[in-house]
């Protein structure tokens, strides 16, 4: 059964129970309201928890484009705004616990997300649209936990929202299907 087929055959109660805290997505200083809105819609549909680390060029509730991009999905999504990465890491418990270390998704990762076995409760960290995950955070995560998506030669990167979608569906496949 496909991922979308699996999702369409789950009842709402079963879906909510199975997906509670299955994935944390951390966005570091996102800059484009449309990307964040698209990721909020994805978070509402896949039921992962989204953490937005500031500063951002938009404040919650004050940027019409941002809130319009998320449509009416804001109320259905688990979205948290944080002022720092360290605060985010502490709030979701990814510091000081064996097995709970996060992964950074970056263009320079030696392994792809398809080379990694993810567990329920994994955390993926994404840099801003105009940059990358900082060296400081890469050091905290560990270069061995820096992953990438496959890309063609000469290509720089893909859109942030697309990257989050591809990665979250791969983690969904690993956590909720037998393939």
C-alpha cells in the first residue's frame, strides 16, 4: 500500500494515536512565508510537530502572507515558535539523551536520508532558504548525523518546503509501513 493509501485508510482516532510525536521538524530562521505555510499544511496532514526557530522576518499573527499561506491549517498543526536552537533542543528533549540526537539535513551531508534508519520520535533540522545549518549546530549534531537529499550534478539545492516534504514522507514510510 502506498503512503497516501495508508493515510487515507486510517480513521482519525487511530491516525492521531499513531502519529503523536513521531517526528519533530526544526526550521532555523525561515524567511519565506509561503514555504512556512506549506510546511504548516504538511504538519497538519502528517501530524508531525513543527518548531520554528527565530528570529524570522515575520512575527506570529502579524504577517498576512504567512498566515494566508497556512490557510486554515494553523489550528490543526502542532507549531511552536522558539527564540533559539538551544531552547528548542531542550524543549523537545534532544540534548543529553542517548538515541535522541537530531539529524541536520544539508546539501553537504555524506549520507542521504535514504541511507539512514530513523526511529519513531526523530528530529530533523533544516537551515534557512538563503543559507544552511550553522557550523555550531552541525558540531552539536555531529557531522555523521548530517544528511542530504540526492541531487543532480550542477544543482544547488531544492526548495525548503519540498525538502521537508520529501524527508517527512521518507520518515513516514519507515515508521508506518512495512517497506
